[in-house]
């Protein structure tokens, strides 16, 4: 699996990470739905704190607010950590954590605007929500910037050392990887527009 996650081709890296994270996501979602209390993470995540507890005054304002949050997460939490490697690019781990947190939110109905029907059980109905597409965009951004690493961690905690890292093909981001970043941005734009529309329609 590691060889696929570090493959030279972006599509291979992305699909490998997507498959791995999807499995973790489904396991976490199922466990959260059955074993964790409803509303466990409501208002307790950074994104929830930034989004606030009320809908914006218009679709455009809500969309821009959601975009600002998601693009900040993508840049600061997913792409920037790729400057560091710990076996894998660090952004792989942080993007995966975002997926796991979203799975818990789904399974416990911890949304800022809770689902009236309660926690969502594992079902394909989740594909009508924006979250899975936001996660896919994060994973694509993480794999598209895997070559950014400047340092790598060696050894075991707490005796790890930080050493310079030089990828075999250098730190250059290829045209395909730039295209991947553009696609990730377009996915976020679309998913966030859908999320903003749902919020304004149901809670505005």
C-alpha cells in the first residue's frame, strides 16, 4: 500500500489514499452511529467555531464563509503539513483526520444545524451532502503536493530527529499535480456552494 501512496503518478496516489480513507471513514461512521452519544462534537471543532451557529443573510455570504473555512483548512491543515514527512507526507495524515472527524459528526449528528431525523446511519444518502466531496478535495490536494516535503522525521518518538529531505525528482510540482490542485479547488467551490444552498434553504 505504501508504494501506491507514494507512486509517481498522481491518480494512483489519490485512488490509493481515497480507498484507505474510505475504509477508515466507514468504520468510524458505523462505530460512531452505534456507540457514541448524539451531538458529541457539536460546536467543538474549529470549523464549527468559525462557522458560527446561525445561517448567513444570503447564499453568497454563506458560500463565501464556507469557502474561507474550507480553503483555509486545505491550505493550512492539508497542504502546509506536506513540508514534513513521517513515512508518508504529513498532509496524508491530516487529511485522513479530517475524514475521521467528519465520520464522527455524521454518526452523532454533530452538525451545527442538526439533521431533524437524527444521526445518519451508514448509507449512500451521504453522497447528497457536501462533506464527502470536501474530503475528496482534501485528499486530492494532499496527494498533489506530496513532493513539497523539505524535512523528514527519523526514529521513534520521543527520540525522533528532523532531517532534510530531497525527493528523487526534486520538489517540483508537475503540470499534472497543478491540474490536480485546480480540480481540488473546483470540487471545493462546487461542494461549498451546495452546502451553502442547503443551509440557506432550510435554516436561513
